[in-house]
């Protein structure tokens, strides 16, 4: 299966801000995980996906009130039971990168036990190959 990017746009509003007047990290984390989840759930049933780990959600610059930000997510690596999504958050107008990181999800049965998903991810683009290499190094 080839890598497919999922796009979600968000408008940063007053209710999303912290005490510095920029995007609250907790709100950004919620959207970040949601975006990665949507990428993973597009490959299997959403009820079979649970979040295991948010890896290196690195904020590179603050996000200002009124910004329109774009969450770009894709599953870059599939193990036996795990799916690893890569998420980038960019300014919709300037393409400036705000946040980047990986999220590991586990494919589970109705008893929340990990079960094989049978998904194979093929990275062919050099950028995707590099992301897959980085994802393999995550623990």
C-alpha cells in the first residue's frame, strides 16, 4: 500500500490560546493525535486503533491567534500490530512548519489486545523512505 497524506485544516481561535496568547500545547496535541489517528484509521476499522505513544511532538515556533494551520498526516510504517503516523503542522498560507512528530497506534481486538492487521506500507518517495527509516528507530 502506498503512503497517502490526510489533510485537516484548523482555525486557531481565542478559545485555543494559552496565557501567552498563542496556541495552547494541549489543544495542539489533541489535534495532532486526532490527525495521526485519522491516517491510521483510514487503513483499518477505527474501533481497532488505540494510541500507544506520541514521539517527539516538537514545536518549532508559536502559532498565533487567527492562523489557519494544516495537519498533514500519513502512516509511514506498519509493524505486525503497530501503525506509525507522521504528522506535520504547517501554516496554510506561508507553509512555515510549526510542529512535527510521530505517533504509534496499536491495532487491537475487542478486548484491547494487540492483533495483527496485515497492512504493508510501501515507501517509494525519498522523503517517505527517510520518514520510514526514522519511524523504525522509534521505541
